[in-house]
């Protein structure tokens, strides 16, 4: 069944490659309208998924990733419309050059083809991934997790209805309804059919795809993100950034998991930070120096705490000598996702961006902005933490590759 779906989506990718910009945009508008029309069905399916997850013992903070409401469905619709309004990333020439022999060499953007996405419990990914793939002239083969299967079926049904209304092949977006490990393994082996596979989810899922896939993979990363509060930080600003980065939505990959504080700022900053985070019942796991300042309520941190993406109301805290030790800690334990410094010192900020190896490096801003919509991409296919092809939030343009078009006048070599 997985292979049959993939072959159908592969065939549809040929039609999408040839679709004009206006056709693709019309298809996305129809998809947005169909999702809006199907809102009651999508919410009913989601309620069933959430109830099943609750019975299975899924933590409440993780259920937040799964849950949809009227506002979140409206946001999905708005995101699809936003993707439709973006410039078409394919067809245009990035560059052209003329060789001494008269050959004119042009480089243009073309779709990747069939994009496979294996992801977990966030149903908004279904619509985001489909919209970005379609806008960039690709087809999508989606395989979500069992936690959101009913929601995903309802969303894909609306997407396919929208494609059909626009005269585009409904099979350009296909959903693998079998959520077993075997279906994922089959997708990983579809060489020559799936052009690229993108995993999006927890560390275990990503590692499994990267280690076992025989098709090309774009690795999206887990988010063990840090905020470093420098000795020259504006502490009021630092407080707001830390609180936002940790508690605004702790279950997502751009939430902060560790705060590093320069020793010169620790006595003044840490008690204020703890008072604010106590309002949200955030558990602090700190180094001995942190515990000495904040008292027995701090759980002693272990190496595992520095390495962990909690996705929960838990924050690791370490007092460091300064910038060099902070950067050393981040490069050792971080996942190359999103890292932030809070400082009023321009030179320190610049040095931080040079020392820290990550897809996104922030100066005086929350890590929570690492997001395709926030970057103006209309949505994202994932946050790439690798360095080849794409890095950071991946939008439409990152789902294309290049084709060299060479114009001649009879030249031979």
C-alpha cells in the first residue's frame, strides 16, 4: 500500500512540476477554503485523537502539540493562504553566464519531485507541509504519527478536495494511514520513487530515519536551545526573553531548555528569574553555584540535564565565567538549532555569533522566533540543523533544486 501511494504521488509530481503559478495558487486557495469548510469534521476528528492520547497517558504538555481548536484551525487556513501569496520559487533563473565559446549557461530553480515527510503528533504539519510542497511544484507523501491519525485523515481529505476543485491531481498529496514502524521503513526504502525524505519529530524518529533511510534525507533537528545572559545584559530584557523562550510554548523545538548566566550577573538575575518562572511552576535543575544562590528548591543538574530537550516546564541553569565558557557549553551540548545571547555589548554579541555553531543565532531576542511563518516563509517543512542543501527554517525555496540550461549555436567540444 505504501509503494502504491508513493507511485501515485510520484505520477502526480510530474503534473505539479508543469503547473503554472496561477494553477498552484488557485489550488492552495481552494485547499484553504476546503479546510475552512471541513472545520467541524477536523475538530471532531481531533477531539477523538486527543481523547485517545489522554487515555494512553500522553502528558498534558505534549497533548498541546496535538490539540486543535477554532483558533488553530483558522491559523492553518491563514498559513495556506499565506503560502499562496508568496512568489513562485520555481522557473526563474538565479544566474546566467556566457562562456568564451559562446555558450550561455543559465541556472534555474526546479522542484525536487516527490517529498516524503515522516512526522509525529502535530496535525498542523500536515497542511503546512502539503502547502509548501505544492507551491514549490512538488508532490507530498505524508506519514504522520498514530496520535493524530484521525485529524490527519480529515485534513488530507480537505486538501485533496481542494486540489480536485482546482483541476490538479488529488494524489499530489497522499497520506499513509498505516502508522506502524513498517510503513515508515517502507518509505525509507523507496529509492527512485521518493526524491527526498524529511523527518520531523523527536530525537528517536529523526535518528531512525537518518540511520536507516536509503533515500536522500534532509535532517531536521531536535531543539536543545540556550539563552546566555551576559554580564553586560539588560536584566529586564533578559528576564522577558528567558520567560518567553521557556514558557510561551514549552513543547516545541524552539523553546529554551538551558539558561547560562555570567557569574557577574548571577546574583542579581537568578532570584528574579526564579520568581517569574515559579509563576508557571517551572522546575529548575542547576549547577552548584545556581543552587547556592537559589536554595534547596533547585534540583542538582547532571550531564544528562545539559543534553536534554525537555519539551516541558523544566529548565536547566548554569553559571558560567563568561562568553567563552557559554559558547563552549552550547557547542558541546546544543543541537545546532537556535541559540541566544542577551547583552548590551555589541562586540560581545558579534563574537557570540562567530563562536556559536547553530542554524539560528539570536542577539537580544527569544529563540521562539525560529519558525517559517515568523521568517516570512508562510510556514515551514521543518528546521534543518544540517549544513548541506538547507539550514534553519525550510520554506518553499528550500524544496527546490537547480537545473543548468545551456543555450548554444552548434558548439561542439
